[in-house]
C-alpha cells in the first residue's frame, strides 16, 4: 500500500499518537492536521475556534488537508485528522478520493478517561469539565458522528482502557493494511 492513510475518530481516540507510531513502523511521513493548521494559520485550532468560530475553522481545516495532500512529495503519509473533520460537508468523500481512512473507534466512557489525561484547555468545548461531564458531553456527540466515522474504509475497535492501547491500535492497523 502506498496511498495516504487518514486516521479519523473522536477527540482523544489517539489519532496523533497512533499516527506517529504507524508512520514510524511503515517508514512513512506523519502529518498532524492540527499542527499543520497552526503552522499555516499562526493559531492553534483551539485559538482559531475561539477567535473565528467553528464553521470558519472547519472551512480552513478542509483547505489545509487538501493543500497538504496536493503538495505531499510522496503518497506514503499518515495523517491524523481533527475529530470533527469527517463530519463537515463532503469531507469523508474527499478522504475516500485521497487515500484510505481508518476509524479509531472507542466507547464514550473510555474516551472520557483518555481525555481527562490531556490538557483540556487545548480543547475549547471540553475546558473545565469533570470526567462525568465529559462523558455526558461525548455520548450524544459521538452518537451523532458515528454515521460519518463508519464511512471509513476500515474500523479498528479499541476495547477497554489500557495504557498500551495506542501501540495495540497501530499494530491492528498494520494487520488490516
């Protein structure tokens, strides 16, 4: 396989960490869409959303991914997309045209646990929430996004909350591909 791989899934699913591990094992390049966005626009996605709103962010995010795909010197790239990227306009169709998408599927309760281990200030919609509040926020949003995520070429199910989950997910993706 030499076409790009696009990792999709909810916030905290491990797209960036798994993407780095996967790219390393494949000997490919890795691109974190959030990091690329910040480099291009001079603001982190969180700061951009605070300043210009989510719709403007999603529009710019789409252009960043398409521009990166056009400019990539090789097709051997693993991309970590933003959690909401697949759910906006025709973004899943774009991913299908550009390469292979892999959905990192977690249960809401495990995502809440994982997210509690991160800096929630970098995630404007989650800032200041307790683990229970996170769970109540994630459940309906994850359910609404599931339709989009399920359109991925492949789904890797994460079972339970494990400190080695990211490595296990990378290995599962290698097996699938």
